[in-house]
C-alpha cells in the first residue's frame, strides 16, 4: 500500500468499521453485503485479468459481454435471495451494488428489476400477479417498461400508442399510429426483453380513457424473434449507459388478451365497459417508487466517485509552495478540500435523506392500501423535487471530483467519466429536472394558499405557516 | 426572526428562502392572471420563479431532514465518530448557506458579518475533516472491483495502475500500426 495512504489511515480519529456499519444500516447489513460481494466477485466468468477492458470492445461485443455477465450475476444473486425475503431486495440499503463490479456500465437487466417487476407488483390484480410475478422473478420472462415515445415523454396524455378493445374477440389491439408513437428509450427493450409493460391510450366503446399499462409479449420465448406485428430494435450509442440496451418499439395492430391490461386499479369488462380507478393517482406508484430509489442511487455514486478522488488526492503530490520543501499532497490544498469534502458529505446527506424518503414512501403506500390517499400528493411532491435536486447536485459534485483529479480524472480508467455518465442520465430519466420541479411547484402553490388561510398543513410544508402570517 | 449562526438557524434560513420564493412565485402567478391571462399562460410566465421556489423548498427539506438524521446517528455513535458525522452535516449546511448567501440576504435577517463568520467556520470544518478524509471514504467500504478505478484503489498504486491499463490498449499490441504504411508514409513521401 502506498505510504501516503498508510499515513493517512494512521491519522484517522475514529473506528472506520463503526462508520461502515452505520452506512450499511448495522453490522448485519455489512456482513450480508460483504457475503454477496465475496460470492459474486469470486465467481468464475468475472474479472478475468486477461480480459480486454470493456472500453475497447465494439458496441455489439460490449452488449454481449454485459448480457453474459448479467446472467451469471443473476444466477448467483438468485441463489442468495432464496434465503432472504424477496421484498428486502428492493430496500435501498439492501440493493446489491455489486453489479458495478461485474458490468462497469449499466446492466441490460436494469429495467427488469427496476421497473417491470415493481409495476407488476403495484398495478396488477391478484390473479395477474400470481401468473406473471413468479415468471418475472425467476427470469422465465424478461421485461422492461415502455412508456416514453419518440414524440412524447413527459406529457403522458400526449402518448400516441393506442390499445383499442375489441369485445368480439375479448382482445386489445395495440397500435403505433405514427413514427412519433414508437416507444423510445426503455432499457433492455432492444434485444434483451421478451415482454414489456406498454403504456397506451385505452379506447373502448368508442371512448378514450387515457393512458393505461398493458402486459405485452414482444418476442417469441423460444426463438427470441420479434412477434408478427412488433417492430423492435436498438436506438444506438448515447452519452453514457452504453450497455443498457435502450430500444425502440412499434406495433401494427398487435392483439393481446383483455386480461393483459393491468387491472389493479382501472378495469375493462368483457363487454368493453370501463370501470374507473378509485384514484387515478395510484397509477403513478411505480414512478414514485423509482424516484425514491434514485436519491440513494446517486448517494452511492457520490461515494464511489468520492473514494476515487480523495484517495488520489492523498497519493498525488504537486507544486512547491515553500522553496526547498517537498511537493505537498494535493489533499493539503484548501481549494482541493473545498472540491472534495462537500461531495463526500453530500453522499452521507443524500443517503440519510433517501432512507427517510423510503420510510415515508413505505408508510404512505401502506396507508393507500387501507384506502387513505391523504398523504399521496405530499409524497409525490417531495419525491419529485428530491429526485430532481439530488440527481442534479450529484452530477455537479461528480464533475467536481473529476476536476479534482486533473488530467487523470479524464481517463476512462479512472472510472470517473463512466460514473459521470451514469449520474448525468438520472437528471433526465424518470422525470426530467424542470418538469419535476414544476410538479412540486403545483403542490407548493396550493400549500401557500392554504397557509395564508391559516389552515392545517402537512409536515413538509408546515414551515410555510409561520412565514405566511403577514398574508393572512 | 433574528438570525442565528447555528445549524438550526441555517435551516430556518432555508425555510425563509423557500417561503419567500413560494410567495413571490404565487403572487407573480396571480399578477399575470390579473392582466387577463388564462391560468396556463400565467403559469408559463411565472415558471422560472416556480422552479426556483421548488428548489428552495427542496433545500429546506434536505437540510432539515439530513441534520435531524445525522444528529440521531451521532447520538448513537461513539465519542470518536459522532463529531465527524456532525462536522460533515454542518459542512453541508454552511456550504449551501454560502452558496445561497444572496437569497439569505433577501429573505432572512442574516448580515454580512454573519456570512463572514460562516465562511470562517466553513474553513475550520475543512481543516477538521482533513485528517479523517481517507478514513471517511474508506468507510464507504467499496471494493476495488466495484470502484473500477486506476486512481481510487485501496492500495493507492495510482501510477502503476495507470500504466498497466494504458498497456491494455489494443494499439499497444504492435509497435507500428498498419496505418503508418497505408497512410502516413505515403503522405511523408509526397
């Protein structure tokens, strides 16, 4: 070990293991995480030292390598998860970050566990769940979530894909009426998934009832060929996320059974009668869930980038501010500390805030299950702005970490460019920054009005009351 | 409200900014409406202020929740670790107070002297955190395979790793690339 780091570690005034356990949510958390890491990273097929680094592979080879590794990883994690509660895997503290030790960039299965499975959990009725969930959890089917289209993303009501109910055959006809109606972006859609949740405008009895989710098989499970009436492919290279296998998808009057509409909330009966959801906001559950997790995801990326930049800054020596003295470690420059320590602190701040948000989410979802929707608007508002601000701040901090490493931070082998690409993407996906901020603003405007009227406020906006006295 | 140069004072300051910006955006929205605009156009015209209000609200939530959580963790930690957790939490608060000093001057009772004191405290915190910097990132406990970095590995063999990785470039597999004979040499011979 480099002498500078040995000295630095001797200087540390606290027990590092105590902080490790705190970050892992307890000693047990650390033990489990390390168990998974040992299991995965010692497995055959990964981290072969003679392997060509991913950066030198072609686009196609890189995808194939990512799939190969993701499959081995899944097998290992599946065996491990069999001993644990399935839902535990979704808790932010238990998310197995070890994936990064296997695939440098993003796993093509990211959307399978990140969106496909949670949507089935949140939006299918009990019969649908018992049919689809076991297959999805065992990778008997591989899925993704196809919402965004070439022509519309944020504006859900503008989506063009249609699902028209045909009572004579009890089927929905899924159709992309134009080029801009093609689904565009879903991870894993291009060549990985054989099923997906398609969000489409529901038409029945000549009426449009807005966007609803449908469970759609797009490829043959034996041959993996696209089914007739399905046009699917890859969208090409991006700023980052090269192995995410983002795809496009179009339909030509493609038929699916009536029961493939996810029916936990709204339903279409055999005769085509539409039964409205008790609360339309329930359908946003998956989006809120993913936004909640993004806060802890970016906290983790800050930890990775912070570790790289701080250790490098302890090893790197530069300049000679005092003649005759050795070059100091760059970590001793206050401008360097200013660049680094706020990023490291931000990782801790976002982690604890993310866990608080997860707890709030779990509580609200439990209440929603009992029919109490009162806290849903507040949760939606806070999840929107936290996802937006944390992702944008994290990207700025990671860029600062990269700058703190000078020219070497620009090297792909520093991994800072890849981390930068991953975090920059979070500003846009699952709700673009400005759009999410405006969603929160709608809640704030209503809250301010309530505050000026002296009404009781929900916890996160209760502070407005004391500042609205003069307006009352 | 009298300004306090303390973590809870800063959190109140962020709440004051959020309330002030929300009020300004709300009033702007209604002023546009009063000119005869419909709500959607008024919303569009006020949207820059509305986004600013949301950001301020979010910072008020992050500062208040994270301070509360970090204090809770510090309370349950050893006497050696507790101050480090509080130093990081305070650094975060002061960093953002200094970043948003203009807003604080507009919406709270902070003074230039208070800001100067915050700057001094910020520099003190950097110095306090300095000896523990490597220990703090070691505690993220991220294995080298997951860091995937020539610069950040636990052993600090930065320069050796940079060279090892450079040598993996396929261009280094042969001393002369075929492009020399195909393109460079003919160009040089012209």
